[in-house]
């Protein structure tokens, strides 16, 4: 299996999320959910940075990890 960006995402990280139409947004990861008996994330509960809107996103929509300073 190819190494995907979302394999490395953990709670507290800031990530870039890309929509199917190519639009993207930045969010803080609040929670990581894994499939039963697997270590690979299946989805993330995130808070959109600009508005604070909280939602769940599928893990494969996370395309970037924003580095911390």
C-alpha cells in the first residue's frame, strides 16, 4: 500500500483538506477515528480554521499537513 499523507495525521495537527471539485480549506484535527482492528485512520473530526465549523471528513480528503513553527 502506498504511503498516504493521512497515515501520519494525529490529533492536534493542522491539515489541508481538498474537496472533489479541487477547492481546499485548512482545519485543526480534533479526533482521529480508525476502522475496527486497523491502525490506519478512516476519518477525522476537524474544526475549520476560519469559521470554527466542526465536521467529520474522510481521511483520504486530507492532502497536506501544515507544519508547526
